[in-house]
């Protein structure tokens, strides 16, 4: 395994891979540092550039975006008091107060170094645990796969911020989009109504780009004329004070338990499908506060808060990569785009991915590891630029991002049909967001829809007994976990409503 | 008892899922497969119909406290409508005038709509960004990455 990793590192160190990795990391850091531009949107913007590249070069660029974006978000957190990307939300709690206390440099660099160490610790798990996880996945039959996908969707729907019901509806809409077109077993056209436009079904990437990018950009445009968060107190243009990188690192390593625990929290959240970096950073922050000897200092510029949040959100990336490589399930929206990019290049992710494509699998590991020093170099060299980039206006960003979205959709098949699908689902995504429907379950339904159907039909074709889904141990356990997840979500919702009712004043 | 936004959404989704559910039962079955092509869509649509019906019910039963209105930040939907209209025009123009011309027009129009320039210098910056976006993306995609971009039926390029 170490030989393969070494070969992967040597392979990625070639210019044809290193350059896309470096460029991707740079774009990721910049995209992450722009408030309102998420990592998903940044990776969507980079996607069309990867079409003409070698598959590994494209995936290296995307891995770079993912790592860079996870770190870049902390710059806006510390200077503006608003997260550059949702995954760094918890960094705002202590990063911004520390910066306002006259230590913006310490705040930013504590975050950058914690990201590096958290990410690299996560890499250990990525390299050594993905293979065993894939080996477990290889034992799965169609029953287990079906149940695993159901569990993934139940978890995502259950963790929806708005409501479980809306999460379930969103999941069903995602699944419904995948049944339009020819059925995967007998090629019978379904719900096409004789239209050539939807005869072949909706291509995955234009739907994904439309739903995510449009929903994000249009929601940002609504707020264009209102003051930006705490901009009145923002520290844009501030010069960083003199500080020592050695001291910052010592500060991190004085608390090895915090670093390790935040990494593990991030990793586990990353492995669980589509929960995302924002949950991991908030959960790690919460854990750090609970374990801290000085919990009262949290929220006032405490270094422990920054370390926990940033180490966790970079480790979250390695967890998401594990899930996509071992099970073929995207850990979040960014890996969903990566999955789409793999499909374009004819690569099937899943349990056989590592054994069938060792060069690419170990290349991704190597790209993930090398993205961290790349990110560090970029931050060291270009910090003054990044301190200014947070003030780029949305009026300039939005048109450029939308052009790249259109190019990304068009270049898939060189047809305008994909662009029409992009626009159609852009409207759908925006409307769903305005109606309070979460998009993550829809995307997961969209990605897993075909696989769920194929595995369901395969299981029935092998043995028509439906009880096998429950009586096969792994499948039964997975379905039980899915039911528990939904049950927990209902219970939490009920408890939340009860608390609101208790706190509401009597009129 | 009045119906709210969630209730109306639920009703629409319920109607659509019932309509498609009927259509899924009309799909032809295949002799070699024990379940027909409508089997899985029927499960999904049943789930959607049930969840939509529950959403309607939840909306009808919900007692919204005054706090529900909240202090939502001021939002400008006018800009969103304009932005969608400009994107729509861009998508229509792409196959007619080609990527380069359509992109210059699109980037320029959307920038002007989102933040109207006041001085000649600001108009210059706007034009430079519009031209720069079209030219850089054209050269990077067509010349470097060999990704073909839309040609215009009217312009020929």
C-alpha cells in the first residue's frame, strides 16, 4: 500500500498533475474566501476546465479546490465576521473576535495551520481505511446496496434544517428526476410524453449545476442592496500584525487531544453522506467547548475554537473522499460533482474503484496530501491578495460564474439541450429554496436514483422474497439504522417544537 | 383554517405525483423482468404523494405564532427576476450569435443590472470585464482545453 502511495505521490509530482492541483487549490482558496461563493460553486466553476484534461489531472484540480476552499473560508470569517464558505462557519465565532482584538494574523494563521494538520491527519485515515471499507462494500449484494442508499437518503432527509417532511419530499423529487427517460433495465421510455428534449432523461451535471449554482447566486442577488452582514465592523484591508508561525504551531500542538478529536469528528461527519463541512465544524467546535478547561473564553477569540473548527472541516474532506471511493456515494455536493466528473471520464466509483483504478485512487490520495502544502504555500505567498479578495463585488462575480456554469453544461455533449436543462433546473432549484426545501437530499436522490432502482430490481430478479431486505443481517441493520435516523429526526423536531411552545409567552 | 404556502406547494406536488402515478401504471411490462418499468417510479411517486399530503395536513394544522413573521432581511426579488430574464436571453442568443458575442452582451448586461455604472470609468471597467470574460474563456476552452463552444447561426462564428 505504501509503495502505491509513494508511486501516487511521484506521479502527482509531475507538472501535468501538479499544475492543475496547484491551480485548483489556488482557485479553491480564492473561492472559499469570497463570501457567498461556496466550495460547491467553486468546484462547479472549475468543472468545465477539467473536461479537456487527463482524468487524474481533473480530479487533482477538484481535490485542490476542495482542500483550498475548506481553508479559504476562514479568511472572510476572521476579517468580515461572515463565513466565506458554510464549512468554516464555526471559525467565525472566535476568529472574528480574535481579529477585532488586534490579532488578525494570529487568527488567520491558527486556522490555516490547524487546517493543514487536521487535513494531513485525515489523510492517514483516508489512505489506510478506504481500502478496508471498500472490502466491506465488496461483500454487499443488491439488498445491502439498496439498504445502504436508503440509509444515506434517510440520514440526509432527517438532518435537513427545515423539516423532515420537506427533506423527504426533496429526496423524492431527486429520485423522480432520475426516472424520467428510458428505464435502466428494459429501456422503456418513462414520463417523456413523446418529447425528444427529455427522451434521454435529464443529464446529471447540468441538473446539479443548475440547482446549486442558480439557487446560490439568485439568493445572494436578493440581498445585494442590503448591508453585508457585519460589514460595518469588517477588517477588510487590515494589515496583519507581526507574529511567529512557530508559536502558532506550538499553540496547536500544545493541545494534541483537541486536534485529534476535531479531526476524528470531521472525518466521521465526512464519511456520513451529504451532512457536510458546516455540520462538522460546528460539531467539533461544540465538542471543543465541552472538553475545554476554559469554556467561558469561547466566542471571545479563543484559539481552541479556531483550531477545532478548521481541523475538523479539512478532515471532513478526507471523510467525504473515503465515502465516494469506497461506496460510490458522494459525501457531499462537492464530491457529487467529482462523481459526475469521474462518470464523464468513464470511471466508475465504488468498491472496485481502488482495485480497478489504483493509479487514479492513489493519485487522489496523493493529490489530497499534496494539496495541503500547496495551500500553505499559496497562503504564505498571496495572503495580501486574499485579504483584498473578500471585497470583490457580487455584480462582477455573478456574471462570470454564470458564464462558466453555461460552459460547463454545454461542453458536456456540445448541445444546447444541456444548457436548457441547466436553466430549467436553475429555476426549479431557486423556487425550491424559496419554498424552504433543502437541496442536499434532492441532489443525493438524483445521484443515487439509478443505483437504487437497479439494485432493487436486481434483488427482486435474484429472489422475489421481499423479506430478504430485512432478514439479511447487513441489509436489515442498514434499514434499521435508516428507520432510527428518521425516528430520531422526528423526535428532535418534536422536542424542538415543544421547547418553542414552552418558551413562548402567554398572551 | 386557511391554507398557506406549504399547503399549496403540497397540493401541487400531490396532484403531479398522482397524475404520474397513474401514468406509471400504464407503462408496458417486460416478460423477462419480474417487475415492470413502472414499479420503481410507482414507489417513488407514492412516497412523494404521501409526503405531499402530509405537508398539506401539517400546514393546515400549524398554528403560526407571531414570531413566524420574524425580522427577515430586506430582499430584492426584482433583481432576481431581471437576472433570470438576462440569463434566459443569453441562452436564447447563444446558438444565434455564438459564444463570444452572446457572452460579452450577457456579462455586460448583468453587471449593469446588478450595479449600474455612474461614471465613464465604471462603464469602461464593465466593458473590460465583459470583453475579458468572453475572450479569456474562449481562449482557455477552445484553444487550450479543446472544448468547443457554441457557434452562432446568424454570425457564423
